[in-house]
């Protein structure tokens, strides 16, 4: 029969064993509701369940790591406790499909991440689940056609083209009834070439050309009925001649 002294010795050895093979394998960790979370192993790699919290103590996010890579489903929460978003990660943790939600539970955004950068097509919705914008990315860089929509009519507000992060290509803006408000070509963010601004019914308001974002050449302005009202000549953004005024002066001289 074991003596009391021997029993104490066995208990101490058992505790030492678990210390060496249990918590001792982690360089850091936390306890949440009797579970071990936010574990970092001796190699400095995140393992197992990880959680973040608001200052109030409410859960902000939760998910699982394996060798520092996010695995499976990560969840994100509003401070109210309602679901804010989910991210479904691939095995390597480098890519995920993200779904975001308004606090009323309706979809807010859906798209892909590549190494924590937006990638491919992203769609955004208002709190009534109406599509309000579409964006295109290539590994975190804006690339392709972006569109925004009126939430009330679902018609397009603007169409703009990006190339390697810069606004380059066709751009159009629309009135809420669908008529084109503005039409141009962008090169590295600056308007280039002929462009036209319209009245709400689609008739031309004024038109002319740009060079490197500066008005250049003849610009004409019309009233709502299409009647010419003004003709001006620009040179790289500088007004060099008001032909409207010149024409009026000539007409007065003839009288």
C-alpha cells in the first residue's frame, strides 16, 4: 500500500507531465469560457481557435488557425452580437469568399480575397438588398469596369473603367431616368479627347475636347432646345477667344 508521501509524489509528477506536454507547448494562450483560445506554439505559429473582442467584451470575430493559416469559416460580429460577415477560407488560407451583412441581416457585400486583398468581382447592396455597386479587382488592384446604381430605380449612376489601378478607358454618368449625363474617355485619371455633357432629356448641353484633363479647342454650349448659346476656344485650359462675344459685337457694328 502506497504511503501518503508517495501519493503526493505521484501527483506532483503527474502535474509536471501535463505541464510539460499541455500548456507548456504554447508560448502564449488565453482562457475563454473554460476553453483555450488564441494559442501560439513554440514556433510562433497561431493554432486552433482564435477570437477577438470589443472593449465591451463582446465577440468581434472567431475562427480557426492551423500553422498560422486561417482555416474553414471565420465569423465577424457587430457589437450587438448580430452576424456582420463570414469568410470561407481555402486550405492554404490564402483565399476566401467573404459575405458581409447589414445589421438588419440583409446582404451588404460579397466578393473574394486573395492574401487579404480584394480580388475578382465584388458586389455591394443597400439595406433593402438592392444592388448599388459592382467593382472589379486583380489581387488588390482596381482593374476592369466599375458600376454604381441608383438604389431607388436600380438604374446606373456611373460606369468607369480601371486599368492596373488607374482610371483608364470609357466613363459615363447617367441621370436617374437612364439618359446619359456625361460621356468621356479617361487616361490615367484625366479626361482625354472629345466629351459631351447633356441635359436630363439627353440633348447636348455643352461639348468639346480635353488634352490631359484640360479644355482644348472649340467648346460649344446649347440651350434646352438645341440652340447654340456660346462658342469658346481654349488652349490647354486657357480661354483664348470667346467667339460668342465676337459674333455679337460684329452684329452690333452692322446695325
